[in-house]
């Protein structure tokens, strides 16, 4: 006996050991066709192999579906005998798309379950016409007991103090109900993201050794409530960028970061506020030698460019309006739809170059860094670059190649020049001598131990 191949509405699992994958398939099928069937105890080619079917195993399937898929569905689950073997049959349907399995939306394509893009989720939301189907409005896998009470108290006090809510703290249940972040004893996803911990609410942070995403000097990952992650990420950036000191005649000196602190926090808040939480991807902070990037796994609104929200008073487009509203109450965000404008203005006032990058997988705010004048090696690169610019017309392609190599590697030998340019010893020596003669490089050492470096001392005298 063979049941035939899997289709876009039919899925096979060898046993209930694949329950997690089964609910993902159910979610994907519902988002594509709103109905489907699934068998436990059948190989992927349609051959029944059977499995142990008891009241306990049937209850396990029921509970897994109930706890994993949002919005809730109520499938038919029954024992069937196929080719003399016991199997479990699940028939399911639902039209409250999009459906999420453990917080991630998938869609069926042939016999594959693919993670849905933000655009596909938005399209399903618009098609369904139900605002309540947004991820943030769905019941979470956390309860009121999982809320960080100290964080909730601090938030309530701050929002009350700035005059945006009349609520004062009494107890967790009352305050969360007043903020409309609960469904019975369960948190909504918005409440979980704001005041509870979850491994899927995370930020990955790294310091890279160069301007490329290759070698890193440090890497960290943290998970938790949004406001705690914003604080962690902000402190990480502030601790790993350059600061300069200004003396104004007052007792306390003024410390100024190379990137405006207000712009950093605004970019981080926007990153978490507009994140596509259903994607299961992480927010990221990447610190390079020449820039700092803050990545948000949530595509920029289709048909718009960042400049639209800077130059014109475009109406805000909020992926997570409930989360945005909570952050507005506490004055963490000033007003809706003005974040990019405030980032741009802060950077322009500070003379810092910035860039907003639209990506298929999300959105990046990029701050370009200044070179630290007190860092001798960095200063050397700046001086060398000035010298090269002055001599640009004099340099041949081969000479430029040597100079570029020295900017990265700091020193070069005659043998390395031969390998770099693919020339013989005599030709390499001639090119090196030309660079020495115009004052760009100097020789150190003697005979076989000799090497060449950028002429820092000569450049400093100019």
C-alpha cells in the first residue's frame, strides 16, 4: 500500500518524534491553502511504517498543536490503520492567516515549508483584513508570571512621570491588563517582547578587526526584553567607539562621542520597534574600523525610501504598532515616524556621515566613524593617505599596489614586492627605489633582513 507523494496540502512524518517539524508544515499549509492533512507513521514516499498509537501519544500531538500554532486551530486527530499498521491522522483547517508556528510564519511550496518574507506576511494581513492577526497581538508562550516586575515598575513610573499614561503601579496583572498586553493569564507577544525574556528576542554584537566582516575581536549575544537589549547594545557601542574631551572652563570636562549618543539610541529603538519578530532573526550591532552598523530584520516599507521620512511628513508605517505605542508612552520614542529624521539631524549637527541601507532581509543604519587622533597607528594611516593623495599623479599602478599593501600590512620586503607584482628582483628594486626617492617609503634593516615602511617621519615634517 502506498498513499502517494506529498503535496502542498498533504504531509507525512515517520513518527511523533517529528512533532516540531509537523506543526511547521501545518502552519505552512494553512498559510497557503487554509486546509490540509498530515499522517504520523508514514515515510516521505507515502509508505506506511506505523508507530505506537496510545491515548498519551494522541494527547501529545493535540497539546503540541495547541501550544505551538497561533492563531489557535482545532484539528481532527484520529487513529487509522494503514496496511495493517497503526498511524495517527490529523485533518486541519483555518482561515485566520497568517499562522505562526512557534513565532515563525512559513508557507508551503511543493513539499517544502519556507519561512515567509515580511512582504508575504503583510500581504496576508491585508488580505485577511484582521489587524488582530499581527504577530504582536497573538498569544505568546509566556504568562504574567514570566514578566520582569522591576522592569515593569520602572517603565510604569517613567511613562507616568512624563505624563503619557495615568496608570500607577499596583501589581503585574492589573498594569499589564491596563496596557492591553494580556490575554487571560497569557502575555500577548508585544507584552513578552517588552517585559519578558525569550531566546528569540536577541541581539548579536561584534567588533571586527578591519572594515570587512572577516576577523572579529569580540562577539557577544544577549536575549531578553526590548528595553534591556537596547541598553545593552547602547553601552556596547558607547564602550567601543572613540571619545574626545573638550575643556569649557567649567570644573567638569565635556566628553563627546564620535557618533552622537542620541542617534545611536534612536537607531537601536527603531531597530527593535520595527523588527519583524516573526522571522526568527536577530538584531545585530557590528562595529568596524570605519563604521558602526545597526541591523534590523524587518524590510523597509515597500514603495518608500528613508529620505521620504526625512524630507517630507510621511505618515508613519508601523510593523508593530502596539510595541511602538508602549515605547511612545515611556517617551523612549518621541513621536511616530520621526526616528530617521532625528537620526539624520543629530548626525548632521555633529558632522557625522550616516547612511540608511535598504536590504531584502532587513534595514541597516550605518554611522561612519572618525579616526582617533590619539591612536598613533590610525594617525599614521591618515598622514600616509594625505601624502599619497598629493603624489597620486606621480604613482604608477605598480607603485600604488605597493602603497596599498603597506597601508594594510605596515611593512614589505623585496621578495614580497616580487610576489605582489609578479616581477623579478631587479624590477622590484627599481620600483621600490622610485618610492624611496619621492619620500613615500623608507628602508629599515640591512641586507636580507631589510624591509620597507611608509615614511611617517618625513610626512610629519611636511
